[in-house]
């Protein structure tokens, strides 16, 4: 729980630093824009990790290796790891971090349109 809070706060710090760098001010609209970009990017990376770790690209990789590998290198190609074996780290915390940033963006958006 403490680790997730640290990741969330560091993500918010990155959003504020990017806000200062790109927009040169602290406004609600610039926070909404930056949190959308940062939260969307983190969520996209988490979802892509989920897809690759789930084994979606394993069949494609295996068949591509069979077709395009020369005969004298077939044994080396069989020993290569599949993408689902390479991406073995947990994807749920990454998705949760991105979605929490997007949730903060939605709260700020609601606050912006309510006034």
C-alpha cells in the first residue's frame, strides 16, 4: 500500500513537472491535459504488457521463426525465449497506476465543468 502511494505521488510530481515544462504555468486545464497524456501512456504500457505476457504474440513469433530462420540455425531459434517469457513482471500495478492518474484527471475535469 505504501509503495503504491509513493508511485502515485511520483506520477503526480511527473505530471506537475511536465506541466511546468510544457505549459509554463499551473492551471487546471494544463493539469487535465498532462494527466491525460501521462495516465493514458502508463495505462497503454500496462495493457500492452498484459497482452504480451498473456501469450497473444507467442504463436506469431513461433511461426515467424520457423518460416524465416535458415536451416542451419533452427536449433538456435528453438532455444530463443517467447515474448510471454520475457514480459514476466506484474502488469496490474502499472494499469492501476495509470487508471488512478486518469481518475484524478476525471475528478479535475468534473471540477472544471462544475464551475
